[in-house]
C-alpha cells in the first residue's frame, strides 16, 4: 500500500484549501458557471441528471481498510448511504451537495485520498491489474510504475489541458489483465532475451464512438526510459491533437489518421531530444518509490493445506466459490479472493456504507488491511491465508459477497446509465437486473461457462460494452430507449472489439435476446470448454443474427396473423 510523504500530503491539503475558496466564490456569485466548470472538473465534480457526482480517485485500485471506512463515513454523512465502484477502479458518490464537496475533500485528505484529475482533459487515474503484487505470472510489480506516472503527471503543466481526457494502463504480468489495448497508452511489461525488463508500448486504443485497439509503437522500451517516452508521446499528441472537434480529439483518432507508422516516427524523433534527460529513471528513483509501499509480512506457509482441501471436497458450495472467486498467489499458502458486488437486484458496482465497513473488517481480519477495486466493479482481498478461506467464505456469504459468478454471465459490468448520468441515452441498471433475474441459476451459469457481459448507457462506453463477449449499448430512438447488441468483444492478450449483430431492440426484449444468443452458443460450441467468444470467432455472427432476428420476425408475423383472425 502506497503511503504519502510530506510532499503528497501538502499538495492534497493545499488543493482542498484552494477548492474551498473557489466554491465559496462561486456560491457568492463571484464566479460564473463557465468560470467554475473547469475548477470543479479538476476536482472530480460533475453535474449529473439529478445532482452533482463526485468521483474519488483510487490510484491503481488500491485501498487501505481505513480509507474504505472513510468512504463509508462520507457515504453516510454527505450522500445517500452508498457509493458506486467504476470500471476505472474509482468510487463515485452520486448525491453530494455542491456546497459540501470541500468538506468531503478535506475528509479524504485525512486518509491520503483525493479527487484530483478524475475528470477533465488531463491524465486520469492510472489503472492496472488488480492482482498486482500477488500474481504468479508477474514480471514486475506495476504499482510502482503506476505511482511513478502518478507523481509525474499530477499537476504537470504541459498535460493539464490536453485536447481530450487521457487514460493509461500498466500491466506487469504475462497475461494482460489491465485491458492495455483499449487505452490511450497501454504499457505491458516484457522481459528481453537477456533478462532485462522493459515495456511494450501501445498507443491509440479506446472505446466510445470509434472503438479501436491500440497498435504497438514500440516492442521493447527499457524501464529507464519509462517517463521520457511517455512525455514524447504526450508532446506529439498535445502538438497535433484536434481541439476544434470534441469527437475527433482523442489520441486514437490522431494515430489512425496519421497512421501508426508515422505517429511512431514522430514520437521517436521527439524522444531523441529527451531520452537521456532529467526524467530518465534510475534504480535509486524506482527504489525510492517502491519503499513508499508497505509490504505484507507473509508467514512461511505450506502450499498444501489438508483442512482447506477437506472442506473443498465436502462442501460443494464452498468448492464452487473457490473455483470462481479464489485466485492463485505467488506466495505459498496464500490466495487472492474476489468479493462480488453483483448480487441479483443490486446495481453492479454499488456498495452501501455498511457493506464498505464490513469489507474493511474482512480486510483487517483475513488479510493485511488492504484491498483492491477491480475493473469488473468488484472488491478483492489480495492476501488471504488458504487456511482462512472457509471462514472467510462463511462470513462473506452472510454479507452477500460470496456469489460464485466471477467470469460468468451475471458478473455484469455496467455504468450507472440514465438513472444518474445526464449523457446517457438509456438506462443500464434495470437491464442488468433483468438479465441477472433471467439467469439467476448457478448451475446453468456454470454450464454456460466463461462469458463477459457489459452494458453502457451511451456511446461514451463507461460500461466497456465494446470489450464484452456480449455488449449492450443504450441508444435513443425518438425519445424511446432501445439497446444495440454486439458480440465477440474481449479484453486480454487476445483483445477484440465486439460487432453489432443487427437493429436495436426494446428494453423488455433484451433478456430474451441474450437467452437466444446463449442457446445458439450452446448448440454450436464444439465442447463445454469452448468459450462464447471463441465460438463466435469460429462460426461468425450469422448464426447468432438468425437466432435473434428470424425468431423476432416469426413472432411478429404470428402476432399479425392473430390480429387478422380476431
């Protein structure tokens, strides 16, 4: 867990005081709405459909139990008793009063938290693998490099007003669990033949109106040039990025229009002027940042545990939970455990203040007082003794956190949608709940197997629908809410963008469409081990289109005949 030094704390405290005065002047009429807008955005405050929304930064998704308790306190005191964990590993409060936000930021500062650069045209919260530091396939702990980027980019004057918002992901393991190909910059740790560590650099990925997978612009960047190369990329973007057209301002458009080859040449030319400059990393600097992290005091444990194995063999429900929600750990005798926030009937990613306090208690009792926010809008306890898994499962089940659906259909990723967001074309939460209720059968879910379903309420793609094996996008048809369905998306090493299967459907038709897609997949898969996305890649879209739309045409024809007879 990263611990602030006096510089971090001073920066955050001074920003709180600055924003308190800005808010006072706005409420007194000394600042116009236009003047105040960039100031509140720099501090994570949006104006949503019904109330302001405050987005709190959780750098690289890592939280201490005391910080989660502080978020619970803020939810009770200043909001409506809950918060929403987002796909970018942040937390959003949907109902704070504008005049209370300075007090919220002040309380966050007391536990080394803030809302700086969670919005606006700047470098946003840098994300990474939620298993960072625990994964057996890890090449380097990405949190250290995320923190180096955070310290470098926060308040960086050259990159405070970029052409558009900017998102970076760092992956430190062989498996890409940070969705690097869907980011403005993706950095994937690699090891050269001589054993040296560097990063594969990808630039120009993203979702939204123009979903693109980021091309590789450098196969191996030595770790010493981690910052200098990032600065070269951002300088090229700042110089040539569009500022006259909001929809063409992202770096993905610049890379596509200039071509990856030309963009690479421009970055390399820019880098030549700075690659051995003051921002070149040294081992001493990397070690300085690494030492700011507290490290778990692991006990020497055996990888095998007869008690754990016996429980798994005699308790089917426990065994199922272990299979889905418990991941391997690099330290023998430990495991990483996902606590799911995807109980049927609860908006994906929402957690009440009471639940936050309960998870903080679990982190203290069964871990080292640390937890993570995942891209799937769940919470993770990264360091649990295998001998404690059964007791943890029993307590998590009592609290509603033990649904064994990680990687399954009902582990839905969803933005808040039209219930809150003023940009949304349609609601997301009711659609997610309807699908969860339709497939609320764990035996059937396990028969279906691995399947990611993502929902976005608009083209901004906060629910990452392009990356879902099944993606759902809310669209507006003359004031009515409809939903466009895509299939074949995926994140990870074999990332792909989902393709739309046909015309959008009404809200009440969505669960039935998903059921037809699932039935088609089960009929076509070559074995129970073939994933939905792999079946789509093998057979193409046509069988799925026919299942959805031919049946729909038949149903419509049948209704017409019934009316004619009547």
